[in-house]
């Protein structure tokens, strides 16, 4: 699935990973494959509402989102093991909402 690839990459490289951009919609004709039987949008919307408690709450509008995984290590030495991870979704529309003015009609991102 979408998360398995980025999670495996984080575990193998022991580095933070931003997974590929996704709209959370399953491809046409394919069933949703989440534990709740949904396509993940209902779950993301719940997390968005929880994370926006101090702000104007917005509903998820099928805009692009990228899962982000950050490894947590057992120590700070060179030889260390991943013992956990911090995970979140970057909802790009909200991420850039306070960064870009309303006059901006698009952006170019170079990685």
C-alpha cells in the first residue's frame, strides 16, 4: 500500500521520508483498502479536525497529501536502531495557507 513503501524505506535508510503525493482516492474500479472500509479520507478528516483545534477548522477537500515518517532511535550513537517513528500527513493546502498570499496562482517546487 501507500504507507508500506515509505515505512519500509524509513526503516531501511534510518532517515525521514516524505512519501509520494496522494489524493487518498482509490483508482477507478478498485476497492478501498483501509481497516474501516473507507478510502482514508474520513480518517484524515478526523485527524485534521483534531489538529486544528486552535484554528478555523476546515474539511478535507481531496487535495494532495503526503505521509511523513520520522525515525525514533534507541540512542544517539552511530550504531543505533529504529525503535519507533513519528508519523503525520502533510496536507499541502493547509501547509501553504499561511505561507502564500491569495494572489499566488501556483508554485514551483525544486527538490
